[in-house]
C-alpha cells in the first residue's frame, strides 16, 4: 500500500518527494538537518503502519484502556535503528521500549543534558487497532532539556507536520500558521479534561467555543493546531513526553502559545509519564481557554 496524498492546498506530495525534507528550511537553521531527519524516519515508519492497516495480528493490553500492537513494535524498531545508525551517541526515549542510552553516554545522562530523541511509533493505537484512520508517528529531538526539532506524520493523509526550534512550522513543503480567528466562539478545539469539577469545566469550555472534539491522537490533534484545523488544544493531563515533544514544538513555531495545563512551561524533563497536560492556542484566546479549563478546579 502506498501513502495517501493530501490536498494540494496543504502542500502534500508523493512519498519520494517527502523524503527530500531539508529544502524548505532556511539554510542557517541550526536544527534543520535534525528536523529533516525526524521527518524522514517518521514517514518511513508511517509506511509500516500503512502496510498493516486493518491487518493487525497481535494486540496486547498495556492497561485497562491502553493497547499495543505488533505494528507499534515494528515501527519503533525501524526508528530506533535509523537513529542509532545516524546518531549513535544520542539518547532515545521510546514509548514502547523505554530509555536507550547512546554508545558514548554515561549512566548519569538524562533528558536534561545532551541530545535525546523522543519517539511515539504509533500515537492513536486504539484508533489504529480498530481501523479508525486517525493516528500518527511522532519523532522529536530534545537538546539539553528543550525541544529542538520534531515531526508528526499522518500516513493516512500523506501529511507531515515538522519544525525546528529556529525555523518555521511546516506541513510537507508549505509553511503553516495557527488559527487567525478573531472570536473564541468560532473556535473548534481538541479537548480532554479530567480531575476535580471536570463536568463544570468541560461545560464552561464547550459553552465558550463552537465545538470541542477528542480524536484519539494527542500528537496529531496538537499538530492540527499548527495548521489551524483545530483552533486550540486543551488537555488537563494524562500525556507523556512522547505525546508532546514534537507536536508542542510544531504548534509553537506556527505561532500558537503553548503552556502546560497550569500555564507553565509546556515541556518539563522532570515530569513523570502520563502527567503532562497542555493548552495550545493563538495568543488572543489562550489565556481564556486556560482559565476556563481550570475554573473551579481548586
């Protein structure tokens, strides 16, 4: 099976064209080569997902609600191999297999120091396992604790959202920007709230915007903020570094304000797995979405 093509307006191209990823970046972008590499390996992993879509064999349960498929492991193996071949000294944090040290890395090294790739080989596994065509591959690079480059690839649409910390947000070969809607009540957002007073907070946000959705892939939904498909993204928690490392950077480089669910820095190397939250939206309405998502939380 070959990758689907996106719409011409979004700058989608064929698989071979998408592997020549560096051309659109300014030549002086320090992390341009890393962003191009992230794009390349995310797209190659996406071919693995496409090849086995609706033909999944083994499905295992990681928890009561989380599953992992054989395809997660195949995609991850491809990405790990590519990183080890190109950057043997870099660290890797992968959702399915955990942390991997670079060959020249000391035991004391962590996300806060040096280069670490953070990958989710299949974000939206439940969707994928059930034949729902909304999932992605996410590959991010963190440098000294700060996201530096990343790519989120949607194999079903043949679209890759990608960026470097010193470059623009891109969709395939096109520079993209976050929503420019003037009114919050025109916003279509992605939302997943939990915790105290959740019913009250969900009602408050829904009342303020046009509509809220939950599509089942955090990284892809956040990447949609960079294109203006979602005007905002609100999630109170439950995410991990691999959900947000690439997508948060892409949304930020597209002009969105990105914070954690309390209004602080959106990426924190000290956060534990499944404790990340995020609010991402254009500056005119970010503060109000943040307030409504936290109101009456205590």
